[in-house]
């Protein structure tokens, strides 16, 4: 289990460089990989560890060259929108997002994520979507009375089940 610190991004990502004003899910390389069966790793904090424990053959990453946007909406006294302003999220706000993830990982005994990566995962085992794998992990956690939240018990359950799903021929 690792963050593949010394690994290289997916080859499709190497064709593009430079900052983009697009959000992460709108990057052309992200869309190309989705067509090939890759799905963005969930951003929900309870799954922060997922790329770390996902089987290496079924995970990849691309450099995060996206822009995260802050949207400010102005309303009148009746709740009608009178204006919308978008601006790139300031660097301190981006660091706050990383800090939350790093704190959650530290509580699990895992190292921080490498900066500047967007993780993509492929469904494993009999599942055809990432959502189906996550639902399976949630169901398994419920059946074993393990709260489906960032905890040592949930991490261990997910790690073991993902390893088993990735190697069904060894059963």
C-alpha cells in the first residue's frame, strides 16, 4: 500500500501541460480516461484513504492542472440572484482542503497524499462502477458493525476487501 510517490502519471496526461481554467472533472485528460473505464476517486473525506489502499493495477493519477473556483452569489431581498462572481480559490483555501485530508490520513496512521494529483480508480471484482464498489464496502461495513467513516477499523476492512476483490483467482 502506498501513494506511488515515485510513480509516473497516466500516459494520457503527459500530452498536456500548464494550468487550465477548467475544473478537475472537465479536464480533457480526465474525460479521456473516463471513456477508458477510469473514474475519479471520491472526494468525500471518509474515502480519503481509498487511492492508498486501492490495488495498484487499478489506480492511476494525473497532474492536477485544474483551477478550483470560488463562486460568490449576490441575492436581493426576495432571494433572487442579482449577480455571480467566480474567482480562482485562493492558495490558502486550497491548503486548508489539503490539511483536512492530511489530518484525516494522519489519524489513520497513513502518510499525507502527494500534492498536485488527481486520482482515478477502475472498478474491481464483479463490480462495473466505482459507486458499486463503494456501496459494497458500505454494505460490508454495516454487516460487520464497522462504522463507514475514516477509522482504523474501516480502513482495515476496506484494505482487506479490496485486496480480495483484486485477486479473486486466489480464493
